[in-house]
């Protein structure tokens, strides 16, 4: 918090408060004029802040606030010389280069020409200009002798290109390389990035693609990577690149699999190279599984982008937040939240909600209230035609596309989701995306405006990650863009009783974003810094949460033990490896029963596959099944449905499968 309280205290000074309020409320849609005295005052404030930062580098808030003042000054006055000078001196070279290229100022001295030429010569890399920190950290990582390194930087600060550079540098010495991505939607994007580099190696996207090659590059989810290792006991990865590495802090089942992947690979390859990449980690030491690990951290603290944060309140007030002085300024009122949204829309708008049901509700509300008539758009007509042909004529998304709206959530099938993401990227009039956190770990999308309609279960770190998705750096510094206000991405917190709580107030969440720095919340019991003593203080000794953590630790020790000899323990280990410990309350007794059933089944079971599954894994085990979805298999109606679906679905198109499911349940509904 160094410096933030000191900056906030300055708001008690009348002159300071008036001028800061003025520049805070400025936007392209709300222009203001600064008089000469105010201009001089602002630049003097910025210089004093920078001088104090130079004296004590702990006070990063001073430099951040100085940058904010200078950026606003330049946008308001159209005088970009202060912004250019700051960018050159602070290492924000992409801004400096872009200002000159787009003729926002002229270089009037030989010194300026020489400095600019030197900047372009030293910081040009693969067709872009890097910041000072980017170049320094990239070179440091590539030269590092540490087996484990981390790169912590804001979204769009070259994490993907760093992976490519590292692969290229060590290609000859590393046979088996794995880029671990958190979602299937990232597989194809990352695959394309790797493929265009022409490394001359097979690229594996699925564990079943491995055919005993003597070298490969793989792009895998943690599930696929772990299956690949478990199927091939002698195989190990020379290098692992863990994208969105902050996921290791959570306690869900996918995190446990990611943890297991890293630990299994370490067991097979003690000298494994691991690169952790994330925009959201406070201390890379928190990623350690044991105290002996040494993760060499590289971090970029300063962000070129400074978000403009608005809040629409339940009482219809519109306020704008200045994080440096921790104050909300009133802009006015709007009749309702839909009117507010309509008046603040930009080109590519992202609406964030958490629950799939509310995502679809809001998409419907948006469709009914937004004025965006694009019925004659041929590109959208083609998308609609494809969805009708390959999905279903009654798919809700088809109607919404008539106004350029798409919605995405985890219940939307992956192939449809990836298709709609691609169309949002490439079709100009598809301007509205309604989604949840599937977007946080999805492909890069051209978003220039963010609306957050619910902050339920949304941490400050996740909100920061969401904000980072707005105005990616490649959009800002694109040669066709001449608008430097994109350095101020717009974020709207919209309170409604329909999509949030009755007395929804997001101010608390907004104010948590003030410093842009957060503590890591470590919920993964497999990590070295997991605080079990804190858990004991907060919960009763027999609490459900404590038992869950103990169970995870016990099962991971069991699965990493190679000395199991009994058939029961071999089966138990295999079930844990397959994730079946999330289906059953596993015990030796359950495994013994399952083993006896498996041995009694005839080896040819294809004909009555589901009935065999039921007989082995469900019958009489109701009390031991802890997964509600799997427990459905106790129902004969569900068994017969899955039996038919499994035998026929692979032969049918998506549309045929949808039609079958609809007709099947319609018939059952009539029978009942």
C-alpha cells in the first residue's frame, strides 16, 4: 500500500481535488477543457510524484499516478510531448514509437532523433517494440540456468511469444516438450502459434496422438498430459510450460490433476524444466510443492493500461472511480441499466455474468432492448445458416445473432463455443458477447468494453484478469488505430436486482482493485505454503473441509507411491489416477468389491456396455457414490438412454444427436 494513503490524503487540498476530479471525469464522450493554470498544476504534480518515486522505488503508486495524470493530460490537451517524454524515460517504448508513427508529435532535435532511433534498434523484436521490462525479463529468462522460472506479467505482455522463444532456444536439447493450457478452447489457438514456427516436430494435441516418437512438442490440457504419462511409464517431459499457473492455488479436481502432473513428471525427471506463466501471482514461492524447490521469479509490475471504472447503482446513479485517491465522482443518472448500457456501448462489448441461466436470460434481455438491426449482414446470415444446418433450427443463439449477440458458458458444447468465439473475432457486426469465466482462460478476443453484472464468487484477482482482456496491446498499437484513449480501457460495474442481489452494491469489490496487487489465496493442500494450521483454527476438527483436504493429501501420497503390490491397491491407485475418487468415497473395501465384480465379468462386453457398467460400478453402491451426476446411473431410464446414445452418437452429426435427445425425452415425457 506504499504511497496510496499519502496520495488519497491530497484530496483534502481544494485545488488538487478539483483538477483531479476534472481529469477523472473526462472521456471522449465527456470532453473538458483545461486552462493554462490547470495544465501547469497537473504537470508539476506529475513531476513531483516521479521525483519522489526516484528517491524511493517502493512507492510505485507515485509513478503509476504520475503516468495516469500525464496520459489524461495528453488526451485532453492533444499535447503528447509529456507522454512521449515519460514513455522514453520509463521504458514504455511501444507508446513512444506509436506516438511518432501516428504523428501525434514531431521529433525536433537531433537528440530526440538519436534516442528514438536507438529505442527502435534495441527494443524491436519479432515485429513489435517491447517495453524496457519486457526485453530485460525475456533475455533474463532465456539466459537463466534455473530449472524452474516464472513470468508474472499483465495480460498481453508476450507470455506466448516467450514460450516460443524458449522452445526455439532449447529445441535440440529437449526431446519431449509440453505446453499445458487450462481449457480445450486454448488448444487450437496455441497449436496454431506453435505450428507457424515450423519447428520440424510432430505437434501432439491429445494423448492418443503419441506413437512412440523419439521427440515431439505437445499442447495439452492437464488431463491429457497426465494420461499420456500414465499410459507410458518410461515417458517424461523435458520441459513443461504451465499457462495460467495461478490455477495451482485453487482446490478443484482439475488443479489436483495439474499438481499431480508436475509431481509425476518431477519423479521421472528430477531435472525437469518448468516455466510458470500468469498475470495474477503475487509471490511465485507460493507455487512450490516442497521447500526445496527454487522458482526464479520474473515480474512486470507496471501496466501500460489504466482502466476507467464506472458504476451504475441500483438507484440509477452513475459514478466514476479514481483508484489513486480512492474516490467515486458522480457523473449523473440514467433511467435504467439497459438504457445505461445502450448509451455506453462500443465496438466489441463483453458482458460478464456467472450463472449459465442468467447468461441466457441477459442475452434475451439484450436482444429485446438493444437497437442493433443488422438483418442484411451477409456474414451473420452465413453464421445463422451454419448453426441451423449443423446444430438445430431452434437453438436460442440463432435468434440473438440477428442483433449481433452471442452467449457462451460451460454448458455450451465445445465445438459450438469455439465456432462462436471465432465468429466474434472475425465478424464486425457480432458486437456483443455474454459469457462467464470461460472467457478468462479462453482465446484472445477483440474486446474494447467490459460490463460486469455480477461479482458473486469473483475475486479481485479474477476481476483484474477480466479487465486485462479489454484492449489488448496488439489492438492499441495496431497501425490502423489512432486512438490512444484505448490505453484507458472502459469497465462498467452494473448493479441490478435481476442479475445480482436485491441491494447490489459493487463498490467494495471496486475498491479492492485500488492497488492492483493481491495476496495469493492458497487453497490447494498439495502446495508447500498451504496453511493447515489456519484451517484448524477456523474449522472444527471434524469439519467437512478439513477432511476433504486430508483426503486429497492422503490420496496423492498413495498415487505417487510405486510400491503397491496387491491387486486391490493397484486398482485403487488406477481409480485415483482416473479421477474416480471424485465419484466414490474410495476405501479398500469398495475396491475389493469392484475388483471381484470386474473379474467375474466376461471379457466381451460391447453388446450390453451400460448394463455391465451398472452391474460393476453402480449396483448396491448407492451409499458410496458421492458424485450426483454419476448417481443418475441408478436410474434404469438413464441407463437405457446412455446405452443407445453411446452406440449411435459417434455415427451421427451434432444436429442428429440433438434431434435424437429431444425426441427421446419427448417420448418419455408422454409415457410418464
